[in-house]
C-alpha cells in the first residue's frame, strides 16, 4: 500500500498545483491592476504561490490518509493546509512579491483556490465512493486477524477509496465476529477464489516464536500459488519502527515479503513514460502507414476481421482484451486450442506475420491504454492461466506486473507451443527472473534482442 499512498501524494500535489495556477491565472485575467503580459511580475507570483504550496503540502504528507469516511473530515484537512499556505505565503511576500500589489491579489487567488479545492475534491470524493461501491478497477483486500491493528487498517482502507482498494472482510479463527467475516485461515485458498481477493494483509505478532514464522510461510506459499499480493502487518508496531527497511501505511509499519523492483512508484513511472514515448513514436511514424497495408493484405488473404481480439490475463489477474492481427482462418477453437507448428488454421499471410512477430503490433494500442507494457511476461489465454496456475508454483506471480509485447522468455526462445509441462515451467522461470531483477537497461536489451536476436523468432508457429 505504500506505493499507492506515494502515488496519491504526488498525484494530489500535481492536482493542487494545477488548481492553484488556474486560480492565479483567472484572477490575473480579470484584475485590472495586473496584466498577464507582464511576464516578470507573473513569474514572481507563480514562483511565490507554487513554492509556498509545495512547502505547505509537504508539511502535511502524513495527512493524506483519512480515518473517517466523511467529507467533513476532508474539509477540515483542506482548511488546515490552507491556513499553513497563507502563513508560508505571507512570509514569502516580504522576499519575493512587491508590497504595493501583493496583498489584495494574493487574497483573491488564495480564496478562489480554496473554494476550487473544496468543489474539486468533493467531486473526486463522490466519484471514488461510486467507483468503490461498484468495485470498478479496485483490488479486493482482506485482512487476516481481527484485532486492533486489523481494525485500524480496515478504517484506512474503507476511508480512502483513492488507494484503489475495496475491503472484502476479515479472515480469522475467532468465531464471534458479526460483520465482514469471510472465514477461517485454514480455508484461505477457497476464500481467495470465492471472494476474488487480490491482496491480503496479515496482522501477525513476531514474538510468538516458530509458530508465527510457520504460519507466515504457509500463507506466503498460498498467496504465491494464487497470485495474491501479501503484506505482513506487525501487531508490535513500536518495536519495528526504525529497525528494518519497512514500508508504511500512514504511520503503520508494513513488511512486504514479495517485494519486487516495480513496486517502486518511481520505477513504474519511468517504465510507463518509456512505454508511452516508444509506442507513440511507432504509431505516428510507422503504424500510421503500415497498418492500412497489413489490413488490406489480411482482407485479401482470407475472409474475416482484420483484428483478432482475445481475452487474456493481465496485471493483478485482471482480464483484458488483447489485440492481434488475425493470422488464422475464423474458427471456433481460437480460445481453447494453442497454435501448433503446422496448424492448418494459420493462413499463408498469417504464417509470415507470426514468424516475424508482425501479428503482435496492434498490442502497442494495449500499451497506450495502460493494459500492457512494451516489455514484460507474455499474456496467456484464460484457459492456460486456469490450467497452469494449479500445476506450476508461482505461475500467477507473473501477473504482479503488466504483461508485455515481448519479454525475457521470448528472446530466450521460450515461446510457441507447450507440449510438455517443463516448457511452461521454463517460461515461468524466465519471467520470474525478469520480475525479481527488473531494471530499465534490461528492457532495452530485450527490445534489441527482439528485433536482432537469433532466438526471438524461434518456435514461432
């Protein structure tokens, strides 16, 4: 949850700065004493206001999470931060802003900024409550352990829909829980499937000797097998502070036993920016003229649509619609039967496209929409996800990151038909190696090898 909390921190800061500058520009536009053309004066006001707000915002970084799910609580927080902003800005007036103009203009745009924030955050609050109620694009979170730590965590999850979590309930050995009770920890696997749980917070005491360690390992093994994210929440919070490299939810210590490099917000942003720049560049300079040509050739080659759309498993085990150029004759086995080396369903043009990976090009549209990344574990058919997740440990861990158009397994030649279980095991092993050791330079290497490597085209059906 730390990464999501950090995302909220920077997202709301950027949104606040947008509202601040919008207020400043609007007041300057209607104020007869100020001219938007006075670049030097406007630059001074912009520097003054933005710097004051950044300092005020960072002074309240620990107050971006709420313990009460009411908008009145949010108004109180907004008002306190606004007071700090006014104090900081007033101090900066003496340093940056001409005294004969600053006071009235500042109060005008500060007041407008305050009311804009309340209106904007009320709309966001209502939208997030609606989204959480419908469970749109939310991760279903469960808590193992019905205790003070678990109850506090429940408050944080239910009061902060911006985190993107929907609270499913408690998993506990206690039998007297009246509300939000899912079941007993011994039935964890069944509960994960029944309630479609995506993330589990395990409140655990690390002073119970080997028993706690044994239970923790059992839960971790189950979560890895089911592709569910797991975080340990120590009930002995004070003992753990400043002792380990831990995460946090507000002021609550969190231990992540499944930590991977792309859990870092900064690295995910870096990867996403590259995905967008790379994909947009190809779409503008290459696909703009190549797509119509390929579409025409597909239509001339065989009857049917240009694109083949198939549901596949993406990040957090969510299903998405994966795009490809159609390389087969229209058939009823596309979602159940894997393509083979001499598959008679593949058209002449389709065989060429599959050997050169041209059929995968429409997936750059999936990248632009945020469903895929340029590099990552290849997305599998839903049938394969269901089949292999019960046969291969850590198979669903592949879905902790976005699937890719190309990946480490593909450039090593681990692609195509999987006649033996060992073939899929080797593919998953390569994907796990990539996920656990990701770095940006590795993505560049994989892209290079996808185009120029000897193994990238191996086993292409």
